[in-house]
C-alpha cells in the first residue's frame, strides 16, 4: 500500500464525511490530540480512544485513532493517576497518538451511525426520526480561464459539489471575455505587471449543500490558476438535506419480534440484546436509534411498530409499552458498531489508499447477559 498522509489530511477527510457543522452545541469532538502536520501511515478506527484501543494501536504501529466518542467530552479538571479519566488522558499523552473524534456529526451525517444501523437492520425507505439540522443549497459561480476550466470543474466536484438527486458532477458553463489590468506587483497567469488583458474565460456554476462550502471553495481556490480569483456564492431557496437522529422505515416483510431481536443482535455482535413485546408479534415498520438520547415522542410520531435502540431509561420503556410499541435494546456501543467498517472504507477512499486503516470492532470491554447463553 505504502504512502504517508498528514494528520491534517485525515481531519479534512473526516470533515468531508461528517461535516463539523452537523455537530450539536457542546459536542467536544474534533482533533483531540496530535499535531496536524505529523505523519500518519496507519489509522485505527474505533468507538472510543480507550486504554485497550491505545494498546492495540501501539501494538500494530498505528499513529492515529479515529473514534466516534470524544475522549474529553466532559472535560478534565485533573490528570491524577488515582482517577480513571486522569489515567486515560495520561496514557493518551504518553502514547504520542493523534486522535480525531466525530461524535454527533457522525450520528447525523449521511452514511453515518444511524444510517449504518438502519442499513444493518435492513430498513427500506428510511427517513430521519428527529430532525436537527437543515442544510440550504448554495450556488458557486467562478470565472476560470478556458485552458483550466476542466481542472477546476473536477476539483469542486471531487470536493462534493454538483450533486442533484441521483445525478453527480452537475455543472454549467458559459463562455465569455474577462478583462483586467495587472497591478505593478502582480504575478498574473496571463499578461505582465501593468498590462491590460482580455482573457478567454468560462463562468463555471455548480450547486452543493452549505455545509460543504468551506471544502468546495478551498478545492476551487487550490485548482484555480489566478492570483486573485473572482467568484460568488449565492444562497438558494431549496433545502439540500435534513439531518437528524434515528431512522424509521419498512422491513422487506413482516418479521416476528423475537426473530427480529435475534437478527439485530447478530448483525451488531451484541451479547446483551433484550426485547419487550409479544415474541410472535409481526413487525413491518421499524425505527432505529443508535447510542443514547432517545426522543420517545419523535419515535412515536414516526409511526413505528417496534424500535431498536442503543440504550433506554426505565420510564421511556413504560411510555413505549403504553403506546403499544415493541422494543429491542442492543447496548449503546453495539448499536453504533455497524458504522466502523464503512467509515474505514470511506477513509481509505478519501485518502487514496495512501494509509492503512484498521478497525477495532469494540471498545475492549462489553457487557453481556448473565446465564448459560451470556
């Protein structure tokens, strides 16, 4: 495989997968340790930057962890070795590993935690249960010399511009003549300092969601040959996408609750799955909610017959029972586990396979049911 990337390149790739604009207030995610300029040849994707994850990363020669849960979500007031949080922070600092965490941004993102759980559950036509963020469409218009228009077009499309429905790389260009006078201290792509120029240019236009704007504009500027680039960003009236927690959709056919619970336990590798409801009740419309923070009201409004969650409180179970909604509880980490391998694949693709990406499928610790099947 070969090749080396920088920590900052991994951060850019992750922010393309889970834009920071999706994160909720107080999320605490992002680059939690490491120098953006440091070299990375191997990455371990995990749920937590736990002590077992640090040990595994060190043993395989990784230089960076990409985790879902932030290590410093609640902050620290001490690095004392007699406190678990202090020991973990000290071990992370001593490891020299870089750590990037995508938390609620990855929960909400397209192809993120909830989408991966919905896919693992076999949901069809899955939609968001609780909307949190609405992304506006924006249009980029940039003036590019004719000999470089294809290069700029390809760059902005690689950065995420030009998606309209099921179509990609959608752009429009019109040809015209640009005029400018070069200042005395300029280094123009065409002409010389002090000269007046007429340039054969294209007006290149494309649309994208506003959360992608920093990435798309940066890609355009990097590919553009002009010293000073003339471009406009226009807000549009349409909505690019709605992001939120949970997904609700339909199973391919009715599935008895007990069989559904067993299947979900298998696909999430959960050893602690529990369910509530009549075992033979057929379930067709299912909701999933990875991790914690379930909004029962939003789930009920989605019209689900059963709900598969990471964790749930006692009184929320009572609310669902009273509403006649069956329940499958997978365990917090188990419900998030389906995102890890797809995330690793997307990182490899984004970084051009210049770095090795491995997956730690669990946190190194897990609860399990008591009894002979535990």
